[in-house]
């Protein structure tokens, strides 16, 4: 009996020893160069969770939203300028009739070519008549609004826009935006200048307040008493009544000159998807489709759960991003062996400098949807797979140390979105 127990214990000990030896050999192999450097680093990280601990004070809410900053991927390296800023941290200008908040180069220093404004208008709320020194591109996030403008020939433009629609007003073109029923609108405004600010626009109310009444009376051909109730301070956003039916406003604005031949609005839902894969879809809108939009090009990207916006870069412009829904993770590669990863969710702004490689993964369980914006009249990107598959095979294999079968398996054209 004793002998049987002894042999059983010996067998259990032998199995434990072999299992332990195998684990040790694997770890030693990784650390001694048998595995890749990345595997070795990962083994070290897994071996000591204490190296990732943070026992001191911490903002747990922000940490939970930014896991890739709390524990960066082992492939991240060096110092890459921060390329994320949430609109939720921006100052909100509250008015009767709505609000606005902005992300410019002041909030996100890397964002030198493009700035963005998130704006909400109630039903009847008005963004007053104004114009900018920068061109304005817009995406309707919610609800409905009426936009007005005149073109360079003085002819009127009046249109209603709904969720998913776009508009574009060139530099110096005066315009207004008003929320419609039943609940107004929220929209994203994108400007082709990172230094732009909604605090520095030409407003009708301010112009009138700082022009002598007798000059205004002479200009308008009325008596000065007719102007006694003019505004003496800016309106910016203010509450008014919901406007009349669209046709009535269009007829009144057109007058004897007639309406503008230009269409400053773009109905995205009426356009076909540019490319669709099992991983998602992309719609590209630049001046080839939206004729008015001469300084801003865009892509609206949807990535299904587990999918990825493939490894790529943009040779012609910086990329400004706005995350509409879902959760994602982006890694940006910079020169000098530097890389940084950040996590994104709805309402966040991202930025990638011109020519820097990057990719975006859907890390949630719903679709990830975001905008890619460029200060350019046309959209352009290049993918890693596309580059490698159109380079002499021997050259690629020598660089990557892969065999011909692996090279042949690479996609022969850009996928844009890689499925799970």
C-alpha cells in the first residue's frame, strides 16, 4: 500500500516538474532571443503585474476611458505628441437658443490645419447671420436645420438639412443656421484653419452695433429713428420662432434675382457607398462629388465590431477625426522609432499629421463610426498592403524576412477596412 501511494506521488511530482520545466523553457527561450523581442517584453510584463500597478492617487474615470495610456501596448515607444481631445473638456458657450464648444489648436496643439465646433440649436434657435475668414464644412449629427446664404453674385440659397446631410460655405460667404421642429439640431462644423475660433467671426449684430446710426440710416435709406432698437451687443446664438415653410423662405429670399445656381448642401444618404467589405464601409466626399467643397475632403467610416481601418497613411494632408459612435483604438507611428496608442469614443477628436502611418481598431461591441477630414480638395490615402503587393517580391521578402507564400497571401489592393 505504501509503495503504491509513493509511486502515485512520484508520478504527480514528475508531471508538475515537466509542466514547470516546459513553462520555464518557454520563458527562457523568449528572453534569450529564441522568441521575438516583442514576445520577450510581453513575457516580462506578464511575469510581474506589479510593474503595471498604480497604488497612488489616480482619476479612475479617465483611466477607464484610456486603457491604452494606463498600460500601453508593448509596441508603443518614445514621445509622440498627444493626438486626442474630447469635446467634453471644451468650454461650452450657453445661450438662449443653443450652445457651442470648440476644439482648435489651442486645445489640441498638434491640430494646426483644421479646427472643429460642436453646436446645438433648439427649435427656432438661430446661429446669427455671419461669415468666417475660414471655410466651413458641416455634418448634421441630429435633427433638422435651415441654412441660408448668398453666393458671390448676391443670389440667395435657402435649404433644409437633416441628420447625415452636409454643407459647405466658402470663406467670406455670409450665412445663418436655424433649428427646425420638433427638437432643433446638433451639428459638427469643421474649419480649414487650426487657429480658427467661433469667438472671432464677423457677426451682423456686432457690425451694426459698431457703425454710427447716421451711417446705417444713409446706407439703408431710412430715418435714424427707425434704427433705435438695433442690437448693441452680439447675438451669436439666440432664440426665435420656428421659420415658415421652406418654399416661403426660398421665394422671399430669391426676390427678383432668383435663387443661386450653387448648392451649398450635400445629401450624403443619396450617394452610394464608396467601398464596402465584411469589415465595414466608407463614403468619400470631396470636390469630385460635392462641387462646392473646394478646401475640405472627407471620409465617413464605419467599422464593424472586431474590424480595423487598415494600416495606411495620407500623403496629401493632415487628418482631423471626429468619433460619432462606438469605441476605437488608434496607433500612430512617427519618425525615429516612435509610436503611441490612444482610445476613442463618441465626441472625441483625433488628429494624425500628414504622412504618418496609423490604424484604427473597433474595440467595442457595436459599430465604430467616425469622420476623417482633410484640408484638401481631394481625398487620398495609401495602404501598407497595397504598397507591398505592388513592389518587387524579392525586395519585400528581404525586408520582412517572410516567404513567398506569406507574401502571396497579402491583399493585392487596399481593403480600407479589414474584417475581424
